[in-house]
């Protein structure tokens, strides 16, 4: 059984996101061992932050993420410049990992300003959910749903239809 860790910058604040995430975590329990690790989002000053302030925030968030990364884990960073993948493609990736002895995966979702470059560089693969921009809280729910969908595809279930 795959162990899937999802490192997220920020906490879910809205109840509807929390309920949706919890539902998919529950569903995933039959297919993998899911774990959510939340990293505090670095607070920026009110108003329009400068590029330097955003850079500092990303650096601090990146350092906190690095502390949660484990050697020997297949790491996937979610970022806008990453490779887009279909649901079937994600199911193939999960199957390939399981078939080649990779039992631990780690997905990383950045905060509202993304991920620090050092985290992207450490990732085995960079994934993009879409060319569209989504709130990072919604991205967590979307990733959980896509993981569940991928396992249902592997299983041959009707959920994907």
C-alpha cells in the first residue's frame, strides 16, 4: 500500500474545504495511507507586498517544507510551470510507482505565492493542475479528489466515468 504525504502551506480555514478534504482522505484510506502535513504560511504585511517580501516568505516556507521531506520519497511539487497530467496519467504514475517498489510519495502544495525554487528543484517531478490559477486551499481538495479518482481508475471502478 502506498504512503502518500501531502505537504501544504497554510491551514484550511473554510469549513467546506475541510469537509471536502476529510471526505477524500477517508475515501483514500482504502487505497493508500494518506497523511496531511500543514506548514504555516508566512505572514506578509498588509497591502501589496514587495517582491523581496514575497521572496523572504517563500524562502521561510521552503525551509519549513524541507524539514518535512524524507530521503527516498518520490516527490511531486505542484506549481504552475509543471507538467499537466490527466487523471489517467496520474493513475499510471501511481501504478508505475507501486510496480517499481516506490511505496512513499510526497506531494507539495505551496501557499498563495507558490513554492520556493529550492523546493521545485528537489522534486522528482513538477506537476501543474491547470494553466488556470486556483486558491491553494482548493488545490488541496482537488489533489485529494484526483488521487481518489486515480485509485478508482486503477481499480476499474465507475467513479471515473
